[in-house]
């Protein structure tokens, strides 16, 4: 599944040998797998009927005193307690807006805690993103176990989908699994939801026609279809996608305009980045390798100046909407038409 250098192999070995670490950092976009492995560690630290004392959940950035109280408390009628700290955001580098003294206190607090890990406590930091240059990240890596959970690659997702279908006694071909992967928003939580619909609808085998009937294209995929139609200078396809967006989704045209703008910005970023692989682009842009590969392919065909012109035009259209000079749908159609014109020049 995930690559061994993410730390997952080490974590699996710890769980297999029932030799878990007192300190973990889980980070990355793949929330489904993070939750799955947090649950596995929770099974290794039973609450013995006192979850409020032995399974402590802390969410968001909290005062240091709350972390300290949880850390220093004793397990209740159990050998160990588990503390899960979600989205603490303590592993970000300092910005100009941050208070230097406060940040130094945070760093000192955690550095001291990590030096005195207790046998009766297991701590998991659950973060979406971290800066590996931060001192707290380096301290956790020094004293504990760090595991990264990025979005799975296409090949890994296809393998996962086929395996899940077999587990539910359903067949799906490799080609149809890939077709499904390309239709659903990134993240296994989304895939689990869509597979659930297919399990209920299909017979013994999931066919492409079933996927077309049951699984709606994600807004991300639809919007990229629109972007591709523009980049291919295909007016008929662009207008057809716009028509589908208007009739098949509940999104406002304003939202679509800004999703389109975000696509153009990412294409420009990809163009300037000159990434050599989908993995490299995915990491920088914060998306799945499949979507990143689409950006790389499309960016190669685009002129940098045209992308800049398209991005700048959104600000002007936004102002026209706010001043009442045009309505949202007219503005979206106008922008798409202008982008097609830029492509022809």
C-alpha cells in the first residue's frame, strides 16, 4: 500500500509485535488510514471501562495547561492511557504574525515532555500537515515514531478497491477500478462512501455502467473537465460541461468560477515548478498523484503568459459581479469564452 519510507512498515511491525511506542506523529491528507491506525493503537491501550480517564481526546490548539493536565494524569484502573492530540498545529514554522515568546514557550514545553516519556502514557499527534524543519517535529522524530499518510497513488487505490470489493464478495476488473478511482474525489473516505452505494446497487460484479449510474463525478473532476476543454480549445465540450454544472450540481456559478480560478493558479504553479513526477507535484500542490499528473500534462500544453492573463481576469470579473455589472452565471460563461479566445490567439 503506502511506501515504506512513510514509516508505515515500522508501525505495522510495532502493532504485529504488540510493542507500541509511547509517542507518535501521524500526518498527511489520508484521514481514513490515520483513523484506522489510531483505532488499532487504541485497541492496544484498553480503557478498562473508564474512557474519560484512559482515552483522552484533545482537539485544536489548546492552552499548554490542558495538554499538561492530560499528560500528567494517571490511568484509571489500567496500565496505560492514550492521549490523541488532533490538529494542534504546533509543528508549523513561525510567521511574522506569531508571538515569538509564545512560540518559544510551546517549543520548550513539548521538548521537556518528550524528554520524559512515561511508560503509562501513549501520545498520538494527528496533524494534516507539518513542517519538517520545525523543532517539535524533529523532537518527536528523535523520541517517537513518525508516520506519513499521503493520498494513495492510482496503483495503490486500484489494489485497495479490488481488495475491498472482494471482501464484500463483489468483483471489479482492474480497468473498472481505475475508472472509479478517476471519478471520485481524493481520499479513502470518499471512496468508501461511493463503494457503499455500488455494493447496494450492483449484483456480483461492478461494471462501468453501474459506476456511471451510481457514482456522480466529483466537482473536482467536473471542474477539471471544464479546464481541459478550455485548454484543448474545445468550445462545444466546454459549453456542455457548463450546462451539466448548471443542471446537475448545487454549486453556485461563483463557486465554479473560483474553482476554475484555483485550477488555473495550480496550472501556473505547476508550470513554474517544472515538476519531474506526479509524486513531486502532488506533494507541493497538496493533491492526489492522479490529479497532479493531470496538472502536469495540461501545464505542458499551456503558455505561461496565457495562464497569467486568465488568472488576472478573475479579479476583474469578481469586481464586476460585486458592483452589479453582471450576474454570476453570465460572468462564468463570459470568463470561459474569454479563456477559449486566449487559447486561439
